[in-house]
């Protein structure tokens, strides 16, 4: 179940939320240094992190799941947010160069369908950046922050989910090594805590950030398998899948060969 957009806004307005935004934004920017001329979107509650790309990306938009709700963004200029069905995004095929997914995957009830639709809209060579709560962290066990809701992931679980949706993970980042408390000493020394945690307890970070690329394959049925198995055989885009020859057709071909 998605967190209401009002609760998300209130969290990021608090001192702890401001620290979270700064620490994660640094990680996002370290992966996406130059987005000039690119089409960039965020799915979930991505506006705290998309603001840095205003005036840089050619096209910029925030897509909010209908169950979460949406708020006007930015405060000045034309609105760049939209309420969407996360499994059927209102975007053309292969139209997005960069997609940031935050506060979305862990609360989506149809995560595989969502990722497959993200695959559809991503351009070949595009990059998907997914931020999810870390299954091992204390952040995922406390509901005082948005990262304590939904399903947390381990690195292995997230990798399998992405590969099933025809994405290839290419880089892994851990962030939020500090405890999820609003203690003044933690907030004041958040950068030091982040550096210390990255060395001493990297596997217990609050969130896992993975960057993935789109595998340019079209899914075509493997007709040699029983329909009950429902498996698909990937075929390179632009290729034509060979059609299976039925038993009846084989017998007809054999009779023709014999008569010839």
C-alpha cells in the first residue's frame, strides 16, 4: 500500500527528511552528472530529487501513482507532475533516457508489471535508478520514516526482480548509514556518520540504490515448451522468431517428399 503524498511531504519538510534528501541526492547526482538534452522522469515521490535537474534536462516530469496522490510541482512555472497508473504509464515507447524510481517499488502491489512497463518506456541505452529500503537495515523496521513501509529488498531479491523484467543491474550504491533518528547530534554530524557507516557497516545501509540498463530484447513465445509453463524466449529486437512446425505439418512435408 502506497504512503499518502501528504505524509511524504511532511517527512521531507522535517530536519531528518532534509538530511535524507541531501544524502540520497548526492548519490543520485554521482550517477547522473550531465543530463543535458535528455528526457528525465521520476516515478513515486521523486520531486525532492528531481529539483536538481530543472533547467538541465530537456524534458522533466514527476509521475505519481494514483494510490499515493500528487501535489503541484514545481512551485513556480508550469506544473510538471501527473497522476498515473504505474503499470500503464502515459509515455510513448522508448521515450525516456533516465528514470528515477523512489517510494514506489516497495509499496507497489504489481511490481513486476510496473517494471515491465518501465522497460517499455525506457530508450535503448537508457538508465533506470531504483531506490528501495534495505532489508537488513533498521530503517526498514521503523515506521517513523517512509522507508519503514512496504516490502524491503535485499540486493539479491532486487537483482532477480530487475532481470525478470529484462533490466541489467550495472552499479550498486548504499546510502543512509546513520540511524533513523532525529537526534541533533546525528543530524549535525550526518556526513561523518555516512562516511563511517560506509566503512564499518555498509551492508546495513538504510537504502539500496541500483542503476540498471534496458536489455534490448523482444519477448517471443518459445513454442517448443508447453503452454502451461508460460515461459518466454528472448529474441533480439528486429529479429524474426522462427515459427514452430507442428506434427501435422511435418507429416504432410514427409508425404510430399516421398511422392516426389
